[in-house]
């Protein structure tokens, strides 16, 4: 995983580049396969902060995910990027059910 950050006055952006082939992916402890709706194989990598308490995805390598709508705190997800599916995302301490492909 290669990460590049850019900042401007209002926010910080993060661009992450993932391995483009199975060998490189698995060499970094990743999982190679179909993880999203698109019918192409790609890599997801394990995060170093998996399970860490969070109230916003900016506190995580991947996303801040809760187990139910009532939660105001979640845990950092174990894979990056987050595989396609529906999750309780926590952003600014607010939990919302969202689906991603």
C-alpha cells in the first residue's frame, strides 16, 4: 500500500494505491479476488489499526464501522479498501447504514 496525502485549507485528502497483481498483493498479506460488484479481481490489504475504537473514518486506515445504528462509536475495519456490501458507517459520531460496491 502506498499512501499520499494532500492538504488544503478545508480538509486533507488521502490517495491509497493498492497492488495490481496477485503476487504483490499476497506478498503484503492481502487477499486477491473479487471483492466488489465489478467482475474484476483486485487486492484488499489488512490494516494495522483493525478493531481500534473510532468515531470517524478519518481515524482509521480503512473505515469506521459500527455493529448497529444506535452506536456512536465503531471500530476500524480490518481490510482496506472496504469490500462491497452494506455497513453502519460512523462519521463524526453519527452512524448511518450505507451500501457500497
